[in-house]
């Protein structure tokens, strides 16, 4: 029964995550959703800056703190390990939904691209970013990243295999393609408002800090194997001619 409850919880958490991520596309791109990054009535500038920064900060703190190994060891004394990841993504979804709800638009224009071709290119980069993000999750283990593998393994009495160091496709050239996808999506827009710029700048800052924390954990987990990978693969921007060398020194 406990395993079945964990599966139901994991599926619900995954559903919330999908909704939050799909809404994020509409929110950033001003598409379809009832409340987007530039919609709504503008308020006092200082108040909007403070509220928006705090909303992103809430997401960033939750997303980073709950991902740390030390927090996980403490947290799994309270929640079963099988639902730890589901709880993490559920809390992240709630933080995003709070951001969408309380975001204050700052409509002052920073730039507007009037050339139709250039606008289409930026729109294409925007969608490319989301494709890179989604594909990158499947290149590793999409359902494990979002907690479903863990709850179903508990239900069927199976043990998840230990994490193995892998560098499939995009990961051979970029260490963090998920973050790269986010950056492409938040910066590529034909019409950049001050509110959108604030969102992009703060998200970029969070990503750069988050990468340092994440790589510290990965070095602790994989040791020299990850250190060698870090020397050969770009952090975010793939560099022409850069090759990733496998464990035995062969280019891959």
C-alpha cells in the first residue's frame, strides 16, 4: 500500500511539474497563458524590482538547497527516499507557480527587433532552447530526474542502479545543456522589456552560481573522472574543435 501511495504521489508531482514547465514557456514567451512576463498592470518600479527578485530568489534557493547532498541526507530522515525527488520537483513547481502568480510586469522597452527575419531567428532560438532542455533530460534519465523511476522501483521492489558517469550526445560537448536551453529561451526575444531583462539577468546569475554548487557535488561523486570531463567539455557554450576524451583517451 505504501508503494502504491508513493506512486500516486510521484505521478501527481510529475503532473504539477509538467504544468509548471509548460506554463514557463508561455510565461517567458508571452504565449497563450493568462499571466505572462509582460502582461498585467505595471506597479511602482522599486516595488516591482524587489518583488520579482525575491520571487526568483525563492525558486533559486529552493532549487539549489534541496538539490544538495547534505540536505538530501537530512531530508530523507523525514520523507522516504523513494519520494525525495518527487517532493523536490513538486516544491520547485510550487515556487514557479508562485512566481507566475505574483510577478509584476515592468513594460519599459529595452529593445525591439523590427526586422522580420531577425525576429524569426530569435523566435527560433527561443524554441530551440526549450527543445534542448527537454532532449537533455531524456539523454540522462527523464523519469529519474522527475522522480517517477524512484516511486515505481519501490512499488515493484526493485533497486535503482547506482549513478554512472555518462556523457551522451550533447553532454559530450556541453556539461550543462539543460541550463544552456534555459538561457537560450530566456534571452532570445524580439521584444525585450525591463521586466523580461530582469528575469533573464537574475536567472543567468542563479544558473552560474548553481553550476558551481552542482559541479562541486559531481566532483565529490565522480572524482577525477568528472575533473577530466570538466577540462574537455565546455560549461555552457560548445567551442568549435573542442573534443571530449573518453576514459581511455579516445576521442568520442
